[in-house]
C-alpha cells in the first residue's frame, strides 16, 4: 500500500519568510498522525499545501502514490483530502446546513441537495455526537459550536484524509476525549487523520506517529509510543520547558470588580448570563470554568463593554458604574484591559500592520500621537519592545497581522493588554493555539500581574489551565454560576461535575 500522502523536498516562501524548508513527510493510510511544533514552525502552511490553499515553491506532493498538483480546496477534496482550519472559514449569515452544503452541492437543485444534506448531517451529528442545530445561523453560534460545524463539513464531504488544525483548541477536555473516540473510529474504518495540536497529552492519547517541526524543518518523525511529552517539548523549542505553573498562595485585597444579579441577553433576547453575582479582588485570579457556550463568553463581553448589559449592577472599586462608564474606551481609562476569546474577530484587525494592531484601543495615547498624526516611529518601537518581550515572531511589525501565525497573533493581543498593567484584566482563552514555550511565558506573566496586586478574571475552557492558574473558581452552567470553589478545594472531578450541570445537593 502506498502512503496516503507523501511530501518530498517541499519548500514554501512567503516573501522573505521561508515557512517550509525541504520538508519530506510520509503519512501512512489508516493512521492518526500528529504534527507538533512552535508557533510559526510551518505546520498550518504545510497542511495548507496538502489542502490546496498554498502552492509549494519546490518539491513534490503524492497522494496514494501518485504525484499531484493541488490548486484549490476543491481539488484537494476530489483527491479525498479535507481540512478543518485553525481559523474558521464559515459564512456567518448562513445556517449550519447551508455552510455544510456550500461548495459541495451535488446536482442542480439546491433544495433537493439541502434535503439530502440535512439527513446526512443528522446522521453524522448522531453518530459522532457533534450536535448542532442545522438551522441555526453560524453568526449566532459560539466558537465551540462553530468548530463542530467545520468538522461536520469535512466529514460530510467524505474526506479520506482528514486534516484537523488544532481542533480541540476550543473544546473542553470531555469534548476533546469524545472527538478522539470519533477520530479513532474513523481510523478503524481505514481513514487517515492528521492532527495538528499544541497539546502533547493529545499526541500521547490519540496518535500512532508524531512529527515535530521547528522553524520550517521537520526535525523528527517518531512512533508516539517511543517518546514522551518532555522529549517532544524539547525537540520543538530546543530547550527544556516547564510544564507546571509555580505560584504562591494568593493574598486577596479589596474588591476591584463587584457584579450583582447581572443579566446579559443575546440579540434574540435570550438571557445567556442569567443573574450572576461575584467579586474579583486585588491580588487574585478568579477562574471561570464551564463547557463552551454556557454564558462565559457573554459575561466577558458584557464586562468589557462590547456587549450590552440587560440588567444588574457592576461596581468598580466600590463605585457603581453607569451606562456611560461602560463603553470599552471608558472602561479602559478606568484601568480595565480585555483579551478577547476570539482574537481574529474582536482582538485584531487582520489587514492592518501588526504594529498597528498592537496599539488598537490605545492609539489615542500621547506616546503614539504627535501634534497632528500618529508617531510611526514610536508605534514601530513599541512593537519591537513587545515582540522581544513576548517572543513574537517575526519581529517585523510592518507585516500584516494576518501574516502572523495563530499563536503569534495571540501574543500580540496579550502583550498589548498586559503591558498597560491594568487593575483588572479580563482574559478569555489566553493560551488558545499557543505553543508550550509561550504558554509557560503567558502563565508566568499572568501570575506576575496577580502578584503585583492586580485582579484577573480568567475564562478558559481548558480545565487544566483553570486549575493551574486560579485562586478561586467560578463554574458556569446554563448562564448561572453553579459553583464558587476555593482552589484548594477544587479537583478536576468536582469542577467537571459542576460544569456538566450535576449539582451537589
Ligand atoms: N499567508 C501568509 N503570508 C505571509 N506569511 C505567512 C502566511 N502564512 C504564514 N506565514 C508565515 O509563515 C510562517 C509559518 O506559519 P504557520 O502558520 O504555518 O505556522 P504554524 O506552525 O501553523 O504556527 P501556529 O502554531 O502559531 O499556528 C510564519 O512565520 C508565518 O508568519
Ligand atoms: Mg497554525
């Protein structure tokens, strides 16, 4: 049997960036093949070559032993290669069903196609427990649900080789376990899965073979059973990495944020946050745990001023905030910073130069403004400082934001918000899509901010991350806070039960 997919001596440049360097890689059919590497190592680029989004500048691609040229996603699909992207490629105003069918219409009559697709979607959703409402508009879905639509879309097209680029970045550990069972059964049916991930636990649990990339090169391909997380981390970054967070017990001071009976409704008037009350004090990290879609996102958006509050009170350092205080700009002036969950939609402006994205929301500050215009030199210098401090690659801030890899985009947002030493940091999914070296750095920064007496409200669907960082854990379920647990009393099991809506009596 020829390998399902093979790359031979592939090079890819983006301008002067050499994203893939002489890459040779063999992916055997009927396996789950892991792909790991630092942010910017070239993983997505390589997968983009296989799925028709990029053309290699040199080298060969073989599918089923046959040399091929893959010029588009359609051509990739015709060869049986389907990709679930790291950043969603859905049409927001369309429904789930329409998105699944889009580009895969068979026959002339759309309604007949839609009917077939609906039945197929229901079967896939049932078999794989990837439940989403086929008639829901994508724009109304949370990130977790959007991801499920992407997976359904690829499965619907009958991909034989399914490439998943960080598919679990937005899933809870339970949802991820579930996905891996699905991937396991796809493999057992003879399909091939390529899994790009930053989570080494997933590599250990799900893959048979793992390839490590570093700075465009493939540095190793190993049987998973013959390696360890520590060894992979070292191959990825070229140094030993600490996979644990060291921090002292918190010493909370006075309240910075007091929220009472907060209700936040969505565009349809459905309450997503339904009467929550809690306090965040100086010097503590309060974690908000929950399965994606239980109101955490809306809570964060409302507190940061980008989503209207329906009712309830919010006090800032003891003073009640009025409607006028709640604009994002007014809140920022008070000393609140926000790292949104979805960096591409609300954190950055993709066509802007990275150095301009790096001052979004702060562009009116005197440091960046001369008498008449933006001080370009100061903006560029500020980016260089942040890039050095947070190891943002490449260092060149004149490049477009969209040309930075996912993890590096995340670092741009984090550096921007953390560098203001805010009194309260609202932070959503701070390490989504970020490599382990950078996770270590981001966790250290958050703990340092706390130790400097600042307050942090952390929303994360990564239970590991909540447990590693939080001093106190709020658990959200169906818009309510169903648990407020001091860190020392929390275990994966107790928090997991609360997240699932199992209430302690
Ligand atoms: N469309 C593009 N235009 C210009 N440069 C790009 C483009 N896409 C990627 N690059 C650059 O190519 C390099 C590899 O990026 P790639 O997205 O493949 O990394 P990655 O390994 O997937 O990283 P991450 O883990 O952060 O997703 C990076 O330096 C990136 O900035
Ligand atoms: Mg990537």
